[in-house]
C-alpha cells in the first residue's frame, strides 16, 4: 500500500502557505513562500477515526486535504499572532 503525502495550500494575507502531511512519519511540514518554516508531529486526532476505518477512497483523500488545510490555517493564525 502506498503511503500518502497530502498537500494543502492557501494565500493568507498575500502570503502563500503550504502544509504537507507525510503519512509514513505522521508529520506536517509547513512552508511559507516555498521555504520550510516548521515541522510538527501531526496531532493524533487530525483525521479522527477515518484514518483506521479501512481502505481509502477519493472522499477520504479530500477529507485528509481539508484536515491539513484546517491545520495550516490554525498554524498561520498562531504564527502571525507571535510576530
């Protein structure tokens, strides 16, 4: 079975952000304008019970993208608050 890498991106206040989830290491890498700015262990609750529910389909992939995008938006909000 091929392990997934899921990418989600957004322009937030004129800045291009990307989050990349690597299933094999359960990490999320965050990029700002193409430069890696942080690496996090993905929260165990990121995908809920769906991750262990069986074979994945297109809807599961979209749900994973949505979860990674939500994580990215939260990261950017917290990151910008620190600056």
